C-alpha cells in the first residue's frame, strides 16, 4: 500500500512538473542558441555600420550577456518561480556578488574606460604590463594581443588601463636611435660624413625632421656617435636593421675601426 501511494505521488509530481521542466530546459537551450545568433548578428551589424573595431567585441559581448540573463529568467519563470521575486533576490545578492568579484568588475570598468578614452586601436603595436604585441580586440574583461611570433596573450583590462601604455603605432613617424662606436684614433669628421651619406642614400629616411648625426659620448673603449634618422612607423624595424649593417660596412670601408670593449692590463716590475 505504501509503495502504491508513493508511486501515485511520483506520477502526480511528474505530471505536474515534468512538462514544466522539459519546457524550461527547451527554453534555456533554444534561448542560448538565440543569444549566440544575436551576438553574431550584432557583430555583423556593427561591422557594416562602420563602428570602431575596438567597440565591436565589447558591445556584442554586452548584448550576449544581457540575452543570456533574460533567457535564464524566462526559464525559471516557466518552473513557476515568481520572476519578480527572483529579480528582487538577484538584486539583493548583487552587492555580495560585487564584493566577491571585485577583480572582475574592475576589469569591466577598465574596459569601459579603454573604450571611452581609446589610448590605442585595433592593429596598434603596444606595450602594456611588460607585454608587447599587436592589439586584436578589447573584450569585456580582457584585451587580446598577438606577439611577433604569433602568440596570443590575454591581458586583464585592469592591468592595461591602470598601468603605463606604450603605443608604438600612435604616430605616423618614429625615430631610429642608433649608437655607433668608432676608435679614438679615427677621423671623426670622416666618420660623421660617412654616416650622413648612408642616411642620404636610404630612401626610407625622411628629410623632415632632419636626421641627427653627432658625437654623443666619449666611451671607455670608443667614441660613440649618435645616428638618429626619422622613418615612417611601418618602416621602423627593417630600416633599423638595414642601417645597422650599412653603417658598419661603410665605416670599415672608409678606414674607421669599430672597437669592442676591452681592458688594458699594465705589468710593473717590482724590484
């Protein structure tokens, strides 16, 4: 008799809650699929609308998060849980959640500040928190950078906005700083003219601002010449490498020596 009563109660609960559970799960699954579709639709609309590429992943992520929240509330409502009470409880728990996820909320706030002030844009080469790379996107909680050897690095937004940002792509031109050492016995006038000739022959070196070629320092083993031409930012790395080689070869061909650090040891005979 007890088994029969128990079985009847199971059937009663199944008939009462079974369809609700199935419907709730169905709404949750379909809703999550719809949320992903809305995110893709939002990204496409923003891209076609010419929105700054820095904003696209951030805004689409916010839309997706909002859609997931609405789907979850709807699925809970199908089960018979009063959504108004649930939202009230969720709001009351918001403070505790905020305290527990201070770091996450800090990343969110930093992401908003990055999008507001835009210290860099997608495609810029930057250095943040000791990491260098090309900016691929700014998400809700982190920035995605790609290094020169194609390694993806995710940096929390709070570590980006709250620290020094070096944007190497912020200007159209960059200065190449080279230090070339020549021997103390070399003709400095000849060395300076040779460096100027090398710069004049390279078409990537800009005429304005005017390149600087001057004696910078009397080093311990050499006279250090400062060679500082200006180039377009996209030519910086190749020009620096090519000029380093060209200056070495031309100075040696002109009869100048390129000394390396050395130490002279003097021996004195003690009687």
